[in-house]
C-alpha cells in the first residue's frame, strides 16, 4: 500500500445521528460523576475519560474526512469556529457562576476551614479560560476544576489535528499520518508501561495521565473506518462484531480493576500506582517521591494499573466504536440506544461534565465532610453513602438542563451556520433535532 495517494477519499458511509454513541456518553457521564463522588474507591473509573477521548477523536476526524470527500478541501476557519462554539460558551458561563458563588461562600463563611482557597480558584479559572489547565496542573489537577484538564487536552489536540489533516489530505498523505499516529501512540503507551520518563519526569507523567494517545486512537480509528467500503463484506462485519465483544470485556476489566469493589468483593488487588490502591499515602507525596527518584525510568516495585489500564481502555473502546457505527444489528447497540441514556448523552453530557465537579465541591462545603481515617479522603459527606451518590449524580442536572437550553442550544444553532455548505447545515440541524426528539 503506497503512502502517498492524492486520489484517496473516505469510503465510509456519511455520518449521521449515531444513537449508540450518545448512549455511551450518557452512561459514561454517570460513571464520571460516580467516580468523583467516591474518588478513592473508584480510581480506575479514570478510564472513562479515555472512552470520551476515543469517541471524540473518531467523530471529529470522520467529519473532516467526510468534508474532504464532499468538497475536496477542509475549511480550517469553519472547523475552529465549530469547535469554539461547541466548547467555549458553557465553559465561560460555568467559570463565571462558580466564581460568583465562591465569593458569596467566602463572605458568608462557607469556605472557612475547607481545602478550596480563593487564590487557587483564580489561578485555575485563568488556566481553564485559556485552555491550559493541563499544563499548569500536569499530574493531579486542581482543587476547584480538577476535571477541566480534559477540555484543554482536547482543544490543544484539535488545534494540531485541523492543520495536520489539511496538509495530509492535500498532499495525499493520509496513510502517512496513520503511520505517524501508530508511532506516537506506541511511544506514549510503551513509556507509560515501562515507566520511562527520559530527562523530564513531570512532563512524561503529565502525558501518561492526560492520555493524548486516546484521542490519537480515535483519530486512527476514523482513518481505519474510512478505508472500509460500504457495503461491507460479511467477513468484515463478523470481525467488527467480534472485536466489539472483545472491547466490552477490555472496558469492563480496565474500568473496574482498581476499585474498592474489585478488591473487596471480587478479590482483585491492582493498585492504581505506587502508594496504595486507595491512596493511603498522600497522592502529592507519592508523585513527588516518584519524580525525585526518577532517572530515565521510574523505580516501581510491581506492575500498577496506571501502566496498562488507560491503554487497554482506549484500544478496547476503539473496538466498540467501529461496530457501534458500522454494524447497526450488533446486539449491544440496542441497550446503548435506549432513549433515556441517549437523551442524557446527546443533550446534557457536556453540561453535566462541566458542572458536576464544582457542584459536588459546593455540596461538601455546605453539608460538611467526615474523617474516614484514610489520608487524602476529604470528600466523604456526613450522610449515608447511597444518599451522597444520589445527590452527586442528580444535583448537577439542576444546572446542566437549563444551561443546555439557555446557552448550549443557542451556541449549537450558531455553530451549525459554520458547516461547509447548505446540505451540511441541514444535516447538522437534523441531527440536533433528532437528538432533542
């Protein structure tokens, strides 16, 4: 297969509303909220972010390849306008609302004695507003917006992806880009597996934890999908189905392997990283000790979840993504297309992701927390754990639902105007209406 082919265009079917993708988002966002509700007991739930990354890389790249096939070009101006209108408006509304609420909390005494200083809020707000949160907080996130590093990683990634795809498709080098992706993914995942930091241990650990390789895997999956013609052969269809089932097993193992449930009920014991499976030691001290003792490689006494969990999750989800998109009769597509979870994933997943972390923080400031006897576990509220879980997974809807209709929906309508032509605009609007219906 030649690397340079100026005549190549995507062979994949046109992307429309893929209900299983929204169902995955709907299920995934509940997993994220549960993970942040009980962070020390659900460490490997961090792999859920890899699911979002893979699907994001897949969809964005698929749309760019589709635009190239239809028009013979990619409009970077419209691409970046669409990305901006999708991500920026709600983020800035959230930063503003949280800032005002924090000031009120400060002057009413709610912040007294808690671990969330206003100075930290100002620093994190600034870092998040310019999409550099992951750079200023490369390993453990921040006190107020410990989840917003993901938005920074995505936005930085797509700044590169847009230009890369234009160059690759213009010069007929899409297969060369695929080869570069394979090399970059392998470099990140092998360095993470063997703890190889090189001379810069902190940036290396930042890359391991921020997982740009998952976005790359999604991008690579879109390129693979673009090489599969429609209609597919029966053999290809069966292979995609089989791969999807393998992916489901991989996701289950990676997401649950380093949790209190796995350790206590299933008898697994796979610590997340050195320190303990539940951060018995202070996580800041664990990171500091690892970095200070690093040469070109971290000195670890065994294999930890961090070394393989993210990698297994991202590749497993790629195996799920392809049949979810290309094989409608694949059985898991039925539960993934259940309307309630599809609606949550399609309409509210971004808002829930943005809002849930500060909402959980303010809930703890008001209700108070208890000492569980585990160092670093400052997040358990003084109430029944089931009630805590219910509050943490329902209160964010109070903000996510109205801000979808007041902010996101209006921004999405403007975003649709930056589609490349009238047909694309009509299709984008039809997809949005299908999701809301």
